[in-house]
C-alpha cells in the first residue's frame, strides 16, 4: 500500500510539473539612451530592421535628445522609470561625443563615468543586459584615446562595449565614397548608422547580420528632429512631418561594411 501511495504521489507531481507553464524567456526589446549620435539616421530602427531580417526580431524604444548626456538621464529618472515599467532585454547607452575625453573639463568625464556605472546598476537590477555604443573622433590619436577611455568606462561598469571610432577610420580608408557623415560633417551619415547597427548586432546576437539588401521602414531623423527625452518606439510617428519615412541599403554597401567588420574582428585590420 505504501509503495502504491508513493508511486501515486510521484505521478501527480510529475503531471503537475508537466502542466505548469514554462517561464517566459527574457524579452528581446531594446531601450536605446543617447543623443543626436543615436537618433540621427535612427540607429535603433536600423538595428531592429537588421535583427528582424536575420530571423530574430528585436523591437526598440529610445530616450534621446540632441546634446544630451547620460548624466542627465540619470538625474531625471527617465531611464529608471522606463526600466521598471517595461521588460527590456537590453539597454544600449551612448554618451555625447567628447565627454569621456574630458573635452568639457574634468568634471564632465567624471560625471560620465559615474552615469555609466549607475545606468548599468539600474539595468542589472531589472535583469536587463547593457551595451555601451561607442562614439567617434576623426583624428587618429584622439580616436585611439577615445576608444581607450570608452572601453575603460564600460569595463568599470561591467558592461559590453561596441567600438566604433577605429572601425570608422578603417572603413573611411577602404570605402571613402560611402555616406559616413551627415551634411554637417559631424553627425552620423546613413552608412555610419549601418556600421553602428551591424556592430551592435554582432555583440548582442553573437554574429554579424547577413549582408543582404535592407529596407528600414521607420522615421529617419535628421539633426533637427523634434525629439525630446521621453520614451518612444523607434518606428513611432515622428514629431516633424518632413522626416524621411524610410532608408534603403543596397547589397554592395551591406557587403562592404560586413567584410570590413569581419576582417577587423578576425584581426585583419
């Protein structure tokens, strides 16, 4: 009798465990936090289009504003609120160009390093993985210094780092005719945005995306965007009606950037 009872209980427990719903896997939605380097050309939307085209959709939201620093996003609590109200799988942060180089004085880089640590802490508390997307500088010496400072800040915060500046310098040498910069010669052009998105995909998905033609159906913001530091989907209707509605990348451009990034990743730079 006792053996039969034990067998019955074991069978009931097995049935219950089999019937219990599986825990949902972590979401793949991404929150981008940054400034005009992030929204010009809509890096979040280009990344999401790449991810979807490669078989694993990763929709994205963003909290962006021209000239904004990560310190401001810590101070106003916008990122903390977004992380607590929504289940994000990833947080991508991008600092204003030059802050980590102390371009605006020693206080600016101290505040930047502190903000990166704090945003990483907030994200990790919510189970969200963090990636720091690098910025860029055209001067070779300054570029190498920027990469050193950015990688050190990311390591200090315990987050992944996506290097851009030295990759951009290499690509400008081998493909000078691509649209690396916007009309002002400072902000990212269409193809620099694609480089950002490809490198992010490489780090976040563990591989480079397939270099096939890509259409991004989302607002393609210019320098004057009308965006403010409030959460919004990367494909949401833009504040300004004159914003371009999509971007297209042909196979040749995709292949050029793909081959260069793969070569650099393999040590061929």
